[in-house]
C-alpha cells in the first residue's frame, strides 16, 4: 500500500472530500439539542457524548493522515 503512487494526483480531491464530510458531520453532531425531536437518537445525552468522542478521534486520524506525507521525510 505504501507504493500506491497512482493515487497521488488525486490527493487534493480526497482531502477536499474528507474536509467536506467532516464539516457535515460537525454540523450534525454539534447541533443544539432543541433541533432533535424527542424520540430521535440525537436527543439521548449518552449517544451525543459518544458521537462527539468518535468525531474527535476521526478528526485526529484525518489530521495525522494529512500531515503524514510532510512529516515522513524527517524520519529518514
């Protein structure tokens, strides 16, 4: 997988798609509780907390993936 340089020209597109997906996820997860109807999953506080934790873990992984090609030359 480390030699998959065929996809390198499409890197900016993948970055854009990831950032747009994160923006939509952020808007959906961090919307006010008042926007949720009483029977929906987003109205449950425990679920909201888990969604937020998972969101920040995924955001950190995306940051690592974005920075990896620029930091990697420093190690060899």
